[in-house]
C-alpha cells in the first residue's frame, strides 16, 4: 500500500529536550515536505526537499532542522523544543511537477 | 510570499443545501489544489486545477480555476453529512528560488447537519 508514515503519532516532551520525528514514504517520490498545522493558520511549510541531499526552507523554518540522506526518509529534528512548537505536524511527499501532496497521518507534539 | 485567502472560515449548513468556498490571491498560481481533511487524519487531495477557467467535477463537488489563475472556488451541491471536514486550497510558488514551496489557505471548516 502506497503510504507516508510518521512516528511517533503523539509526543509530549519538555522544553529543551531534543527530539526527532521520522517520516518515510514507499512511493519513490523525489519531493518531501514538513508542515505544521495550527488553528486558524492552516498548514505552514517548515522545510522541503526536492531530492536526496537537497533541502530548502519553507515559510516557518526557525527552530527546526531536516536531513535527506535517503530518498524514502525525511526526519524532522527539533534541537531545543519550545512551547511555541506545540502543534500538529504533517509530513508529505509528491511525485510530479504539480506538487500534489500525499500526507502522512500527523504527529501531535506538545512541549511543556 | 504568495498568500491564499479562503472564505468563509466556518460554514454550518443543513443536509441538502448548496455551498461555495472561495480561495483568493493577489498572485498568479500555475495551479491550485484542493484538499479535504477529517479529524485525526492528514489532508487528502481532491483535485488539481491547472488551466485558467478550468472546471472540474468530482461527483457533487465542482471546482473552478479563475481565468487569471488568481482564484479558485469549490461548490458542493446537495451537501451531505459525509462532506463535513476541513477544506484547504494550496498552490505551488511561481518558481525561481522558491521552486518547491507550497502555500496553503487557512482552511474552511464545513459542518453539514443531518
């Protein structure tokens, strides 16, 4: 089954404790992206990757890091999480020039 | 930064009514996408419109791309409770150094009451 998987689905952590949210896709897509979703703000792009070893900032990259060492994986790293990073995070992948996104199920992160 | 403004933000209607959701921008988009998201799940792509003036139909849903490619609309005929969800429009950046960036509208929460 073609899918994007994220882990963990739920995470509660404390300020400053480094964490990684994993994302993997099995569709051989070159493009992958991370978003955060907050009430009233829709989806905002954090980082995206056009291919292996190629990453670019989205609209809200501050406080996040990403890497793309393999085509299928695109982890999101929060080196020192803060409460304002409490949000619902989505990973997505895309195959073509229209950037139609296939989304993962989401990771709900709470930083206390 | 290209922005997409959706209206209305909230829509609460009775089963059988018709509705239209709007997605507007001052910028030209090469294409626009519509997604539906249900609680606890990721957004799911409904349709992509590419050509100015294009109309696409998906059962009771009709999507239109404005002639100038700055706006789009989603019309639902005879809404059903199963249409309840968050509807999002999105479009890729025009290109250049922003190639690969995607902008989303803030979404329209639709509730259809039986």
